[in-house]
């Protein structure tokens, strides 16, 4: 588990006027992400980037998108089979349109 330490100082406007300080420890779960050597090398060319924060934001955005999709589909009576069939039809029509435009 990762721990970030923050110190909350109370009693004055500057550290020398402080009457007492209270350490506050924030504990957050840690995950491991596997990446290939090439990506790691490319990331290391930018040490100024907080890759942990970038990863956290990407996960947060994906979760929010999934939650919206869950909310939108929660009342749906379509089965997975129905959804797959609709997706197949859309893909087929897309291929047909692409072929028509190519000719």
C-alpha cells in the first residue's frame, strides 16, 4: 500500500509560529501495470511526467464511461445475443457503405 505523508501545522501563519504539527497519512491501494520494454523506455524519456497520475486519470475516465453505459442500459431488455446481432448488422452496413464509396 502506498503512503503519502502530509503535515498539518496549526497555531500560526508560518512554520516558526506553529504551536504543534499533526502528521496525516493518506493510504491508497496500489495496482501494478505491466508494460513492454519499448513503452517503458519511451516513458523514461519524460521523467517530468507523473505516470501514476496519468494512469489513475485514465482509469477514472474509463470507469465513469462504464458507469454511464451501465446506467443507460440498466432498463434494456436486449440480451447479449441481441446486441451482438445489432453490432453485426451495423458492421456489415458499414462495410457495404465503404465498398460503395470506394467504387
